[in-house]
C-alpha cells in the first residue's frame, strides 16, 4: 500500500508541475518582440485561454522589464488585470469577467503598489530557457499559499520579460488528505 500511494503521489505531483511548465514554454515562445506589451489585448486573451485549460492554475501572468503586467486569474473571481508602469501616472485595471470573457465590471486603481519585478517568481528567472519554481508563499491577491513557476521570455537571447503561473497548494493538500495507507495512517 505504501508503494502504491507513493507511486500515485509521484504521478500527481509530476502532473501538477509538468502541465504548467509546458504551457509556459509554449506561451513564452509565442512572444517574439521586446515591446510585447503593445499586444495587450491579444496577450490577455491568450493568458485567459491558457489559465482555463491548466487544471490546477489559479492565475497566469506576464511581466516586462519595466514592470508592466498582464494577468488572467480564476480566483478569487475570474478577471484580467493590467498594470501600466511605463506611463507618467501608473494605473491598474481589473476587468471582472464571465466564462465567455465578457466584462462584468471594471475597477481602476491609480498608482498601483504591486510591482511584479519585486516578486520572487520574477527575480528568480534569468536569461536561460529554464523553468524556475519558487518556495511556497502567500499570493499577493488571494493571500493563499501557492508556488509559482516562471519562465523567461527571450528575444534575441536576452530576457524581455517573464511568464508566470500560480499553483495553489490547496489542491495538492486535498489530494494528500485523500490518500489512505491504513485506517490510522497518514500520508504527508
């Protein structure tokens, strides 16, 4: 039973991380110019589609070297989020969305305090095409424990930005709680 639970757990954890890794690599390869934020509408829609198909993802985002930021998230409520830092007065816009990507309501915040360049998921990524995983931390928006996987956006060999996915640890915790080795055993 221990061997069976161990094998099942290894498969689940590998799937938890590998899907996100594949999606981020694909997304990163779709971005081919340093001024990719000029394609905001298309990139937000792509992020939205990617996060819909990632089974464990809470959000997926992209940030450039200037601190501009695009995010599609499912929790705490489906939304897209933009932060424009390369303008005189930085602004954050959150569009809360329905399942068909329609806008339900919009919030605009002047002078946002969130800067992706200060986050562990952004700082850990260099200019080599490797996925980096953070240690668990509390997500800025949801305040839930997550791990973040980040992958560089490379243009002509230089890092132009970072694509990131947040995976909440609650789904792994729930999976582990379901694993039974014996009536009094606990898997951890």
